[in-house]
C-alpha cells in the first residue's frame, strides 16, 4: 500500500514499499484529490508489475515508472478528473434505445445511485481504489433495505457488478485508463434462503412467538400458494378487481408463472387457442436476444382470456386500460400497455385490506407455479421450459416438494422399504 505525506510546502509526496525498499517522490500538487488519483494509479501499477502484466526495466526510476504507467521519462501528470455522478450520466446517455430492458435499466439506476451516494457523487472516478470499494461493501452491509432488513451480500454484489459494467464501458471509450479495482474485494457471508413454505406453515411459526417484524416479513417472502389458495384468491380478485384487465392478469400470472415484465410485454397474437399454448416474450434468458418460450394454456386461462379479448379496449397488447381512463394528467392512446409500476400498483390496490395483502407482488405466483408443479411430480426439465431460466438456488427452494420422486429414487438404489 502507498500512502501520502504532506510536506511543509503544502505539496504532497507519495511513499510506498516495493521490492523490500521504501520509496518517496513528490507529486507536484497541493490538491488532495489529485494526490489520491496519483496514489491510486501507483498502487494499480504495482499490482500489474506483481502480476507480470507490466515489466519494469532494471535501470528504471521506480516511482516515475509506476506513476507514469510504464513511461521511463517525464513528470507524473494528473489526468482530468471525472466525478462518479458525471460518469454515470455519460453511461446512461450512451445507451442506445431499447438496448437494455426497461426493468434492467431501472435496477441499474438504483445501483448507480447507491454507489454515488456512498462513495460520493463528486468523488473522482479515476482515484477510486480497492479500499474505496471495500468501504462501500462494508457500509452497505450495515444499511437497512426492504422491510428493515440488512442489505444482503447478493444485492451488494449486483451493485458492484453494475459499477464494473460502467467502468468497463468508461475504459473502452477513454474516460478511465485502468481496470476495475475489485481484485481481493470481500463480501459478508449470507445465509441460504429458506425453502418455500405454505401459508399454514408460516402462520404456525409466527404463532409460536419470538419473531421480530423483520423475521415475519422474511417468512412471508417464502410463501407459495397452494392450488386451493390460488383458486380462492382468484375468486376474490374476480369479485373485487376494479378494472376489467385485472382478473385476467391474475389468472395469467397464476397459471403460467410469467414475470411481471413478461405480462406487460404480452400481445394478443401470442395466444394460440387452437394449439393450446401462449408465447412468453423474454429478454433476459439469452444474452443480447429477445427469446421466447411456450407455456400450455389451462382451461381456466383459455376461458378467461377469450372473455377478456371479446371485451378488449383495442390495440395489440394483452393487458391495457381503456383510452378514456386518465393516466395522471395525460390520456392514453388506444392499446397503450400498462407499465410495470402500474401493474404493481393494481396488484397492491386489488388486495389491500384483505387477507391477501401480505403478498408482496406478482412474483409470488411464479414461486407458487413452480412449487405446485414440483409437488405434482412434474419433471424439473419441463418446469424449467415453462418458466424459463432458473438458478440452482431457486430450484433448491422448492425441491423438498418432490417427495414422491425422491422416494422412488432412493428405492431404485437400495430397494423397497422392508415390511415391518
């Protein structure tokens, strides 16, 4: 590690150890920001030399070589600074239209806002080092996120990955001149998410007492609805849904396991009633491609969607509001699809004040679809084909719901259970 020393003249010197020797060199600046930038550059070049990616001649002046990115002559120079806020703005402005899914860009904005807030919006991006990133991880891990819970290591990793993506772009276009300094970054350990549980199991654990409000919220996040509960919930929505598209949307989510973004992207022509399938438009499963998958239509979904399409307000999108309905101060055009935020808002408004208001959002239907399929013994490969890509971690959360398959597997190895 290198460190700065402030001389009586007001100029900064950088001191460091390299090859069992101590070096010290004037940076020729009285600016702390510029001095930090040069110190970070020196530390990065030391790392490159140690990795063998930068070769230092035997007769080179060590401090000058390390401060000038391998140049043997000349004084160390300070590149023009670029603040984090400015870097993130430039990155967003550089993105071509529709190159990134709206939901992905929305999440990326949140990640960039956290990075800028914690590290500092006016911080010079050129001077950010591993130490700064580690401080970011440590501070974020102590902050509270959704429901009062500590921000998870998984969330922090995603934020750093977003930052790394911006950094790679910035280096490619010349805003930055070194690699993202995350080598050696450590994250807090995180407990594995618990398996999905039924409503009855969760209420039983809460009734025993001793759980904090945050712990109870975490339990409800693990909820999957059984088939009778889904039927009861859909009956409630059918009676209380305010707009005509709400009930069809709930049925669609419950009987296909589609994501919210996939539902608002859905089009009428995606439904093949004769073939008995619906096309789901994906954006994340295949990198850089707009992929699709097909899910079989249940009898209830066929009946519901036929009725909805017979009364559809117009346009090609499956779920939309009538153009006569206000949208803030604006009026919709015919067939304007509902947005992701509107879909969430209608979900919460529809269930508000009922026993179902514990449900956080549309994703509970995806969990429930997978869990109920698993409980019925559907082959995992078929489930994956219906719902798209799933991580191994997600599959583990409902694998305990496949008892029959597991029993058959163990009997195939060790034989039938002996009769008592």
